[in-house]
C-alpha cells in the first residue's frame, strides 16, 4: 500500500485507535487535515479516566494511530498506522471543529468542548491482504 | 460496566488492538483464557515490521489491549480495555492453538506458527454509552 492510499484510507475511516505512552489506548473520532490528524474533546459521556490521553501526550508526545478493516473473510483485511507527534492545543479550535462537524453529522447533537489533540504524522504505513 | 461484563465483551470480540511500548499498535485476533489474552503468530501475509510487537514486548512487557464497538449511532458505542503484562512464549502452544481454532474457523486455512503472545490481565475497564 503506498502512502497516498494509506492516507486516503485513514481519512475515510470513521473510528481510529490512539495509543499513547503507557501504553494506553482509546478509540477516537478524528479528521485528517493535510498531514495532521485532528480531534477534539467532546461531550460524549466519559469517565474521568478518558482524559488519560491528554496527560500522556503532555508527558510524552509520541503517539501511534491505527485504523483498520476487519471482517470474517481474512482475505479482505487491511490496516493503516500513522506514527507521529501529538500536542494538546487550545488554538485553531474553530477550524478543527468545522472539519469534525463536516465528517461526523453526529456532532450536530454533541458539543465539541476542546482542547484539541493535533497529531503531526511523521510516518504512515499500511497493509492490505488483497 | 462491571468487570464480568467487560471480560465477556472482550472474549466475544473478533478483533482487538494491541498497544506496546513505543507506542506501537496493531490489530490482532486473540482468545480469552481465564484472565489471560492469548494470541499466536500466524501465517496471514505480513510485512516484517509486523513483528515489532514481539521485539517491543521483549524490551518492555507492559501492554494495553482494546476492543470496541463503533457505529454511526453514537448512543450504542462501547469499548473495553485490558491492561497487563505480556510475554512471548514457546510453550503451551497446542492449548493456545486449540482456543484460537475454536474461536476462528478461518484458522482451518491459516497456519499457526508461533510463538504465542500471552497477556496476563491486571486491570480491565469498560465504557458503554447505553
């Protein structure tokens, strides 16, 4: 899978998995903006521990983001992984919120609170069984 | 979500996400055996970098395993995360292979090569929107 194909599959994926140091892993919704992955803390119900990702990124910005396709037919599996550096940001929120709202109609009913998590992609790799 | 419910959802999930130090994250198939998550290197097509998980576990055994349910209706989202200690094992392979073959009929056509990755679950947490 070439880098362009990998970036397209990443951008189209509805859910991703964000791994931070620990290791710690959470599902998250996101948008791709150039070579950045952007997401924002929202008002979906959470336990306080959900924000562990914020603490982890502040202590070590290395992250890995995975999206994948799984089905019973293993000849159709694929995944894409983006490794990069994350930061917790309080700026550019209107732009990021607009990207997320355009991708997810669900955000019409769920408030975007912030802060944002912005991942600068440094390496993107993918694999497809086909 | 209580621990029993979380463990059941973990056991029933078809695909999980394994985060090791780095952080590094891969999708994987697995079975739950008591309070252990077991998986085995198999003959599904791979790039060599897929085995980064083995190197990472040998250098630091802390891992986090996530399973989740995503759909457009965000009121039905859920996830379960198991944190624990992993080891790469060359013993007990017949037992682990039998568990994996019982869960995944696909393993009738894909060889289980080994080694196994065994995760002793130390903490399991879950969240459900419902």
